[in-house]
């Protein structure tokens, strides 16, 4: 005859226990294991150190770029002021040249 199979893990005095067997649960889906490999811990430490180093480099580069921008702003302002003076000199020379040409034209009677 076909006798019902009794699960020995959930045997309850000869009868099947009606509740959930918490002593030997059946794995369903993914689960969290308490074992963590040493290589995983080492990899996390290395990754953390590399991230810290990357942020330090980023901070250093940002400070360097800020200093360079300030220097370039100063140079740009100086060049603008120098070119402004040079343009004033060129305008004065142009005005002088224009006056000389006017006098030459008046002399020649053109």
C-alpha cells in the first residue's frame, strides 16, 4: 500500500506537525549568509582606500585649477588694460597722421 511519507524533520509524535518547520527551513529565493570571505573584506578595504585617494586627488586638482584661474584672470585684466593703452596710442597716432594728411592736401590744393 501507499503509506504517506512522514518528514522526520517535522515529525510531531508520530504525526505531522501542522505548523512551519523553523528548525530546517527550506531555502526560498536568495538569503543572507553569515560567512564573509576574507578576500571580500580585503577588496572592500582596497576599494575604500582608492576612493579616498581619488577624492584627495580631485580636491588637489580643484585647488590647483582655482589658483590657475585666479592667475589667468589677473593676466587677462592686465592684458586688457595694456591693450586699452595701446589702442589709445594708436588712436593718437591716427589722429596725428590724419592732421598731417589734411595739411598736405591743403598745401597741394587738391
